[in-house]
């Protein structure tokens, strides 16, 4: 698709919406995108990230710099640490779910920290990120300015085994004798919806003694035959997207993850990790995605891939 008709402001706004906080000048110039007027008006500002010249929306660039100042100051004073998971501490202020929070929000939180307080930035780098620009948890870890501790507790049984493999970029085959994880291959999206309905209405109640209110049916898409809207009409359980489940932080005794073929383009390792984190005892993966599921787990940690200056700003001091 030709982008020459887009203004640089719109292009940068789209990049911010998709999780990118800046775009290289070379990309804009190759697309013949007019951007100099936006720079003159102050909407866009010139930025540098790892030696590349680029442009960013002024408010995002300002938020990155403000957050870098706060994190850098805490790190320089030895008052900052990073923890994977949800640690509890009486000696430090824990800022949870950092992977899902905006640059501006986190800057405001850190600006309010008392002068003598220690701070732990906590979250899960493998799970879905929020729908905002930036990748703060990843960038702080990459910068090396603070010690990193893994406080996540491993889940037991098949759910824990598969989750650990997902974090390594592997799609493990569950033990057939352990019904904690079941993979249900389907030939098309219609079968995905049909099999999900069977699981919620019959198989899961019979095998795990759970009611439909104990089951969450998760899907990556809202629309389409295998999307949330369609599944909600055909299953008695609560139906929502994986992103909504991750945002809520809720868990359910059993999760039915529906992956229609039309969702292949949005699959990522993080999406699978978040779906498994929502399950306490059981996950059924009902999939028509075929080999694309394996490829996504192996090759696509996050989608969209985030570009941010934060790590470079922190590394440069």
C-alpha cells in the first residue's frame, strides 16, 4: 500500500497506536511522506535511537524523556529493581503490570515516589503488552540499569509445563494422560466454534466438575466466525478476547482458547502465554491455525513489535 498520501503526523499516530514510539527518517523519506511542516509546527520532533535518526510525536517523545529521567535517577541512587511476577514487599513500593502501562502513567507514578523510597517495577515480559506506545519493562531490562529478579511461581501439572515451554518459544505436546491441557485440531473456523460449544456444555463439566460460569472462552478476535461475538452466541460461558482477560488480571478454573484460521495474522507467543496465565486447572486449545500456531510461538514473541527510545536513553545516561 502506498503511503505517500499520509501526513507524517498520521503515520506517527498509527505507529504509536501499534506500539511504536518513533519511526526512522529513512522510512518516511522512502515513502515520500511530507513531514517537515509537522516538524515546523511542533507536532513532530527529531529523535535518535541506537544511532538512527527518526521522528516521534512530541507528546510521546516528552513522555519517554520524562520516564527516562525518573528511572535513571532511581537507578543511579540504587533504589530501583525489576521483578518478573507480582512480588510483595514491605521495603519497597511495587509498581505492578508495568508491561501494560503507558509511558505517561508510569512517569507520573515514579514522580510521586518519596525521596527515600525504593521501587520495584514488576510485570511479565512474556505476556501481552498493553495497547499503548512503549515497552517499558523490556526496555528497562535491556538497558541493564537495574537488577532483575524472577519471582514468578511455576504452575503445576500440564498447564505449568506448557506455559514454561511457551516462555522458551516452544509449543510443547501435553501428556495425553494429564487432561490439564488438551489440543483440539479443527479443519475450519466453523468446527472451532462447534467444538468450543461441546467443551463448555459437556466435556469440561463432566471431566472437571465445573459449571459454565467457571469457564472462560477466549479468542484473539472480536469479529468473524470464530470471534468473540460469534462464540458468545453459541456457548453459555463468558466469552472475551485474550487481551481483555490479560487486562483484567482474572483467572478461571478452565479456559477454552479458540484460534480460528482467520486469526493467524495476530498470533504471538505473548498471546498464548496470557491465555495460559488465565487458567488455574485446565486449558483447551481449539485451533484451526495449523502450522501458523507453531511458527508464531517460535518466531513472534510480541505483535506488534515495539520500537522505543527508552532503553537507549537509559543506556546513554
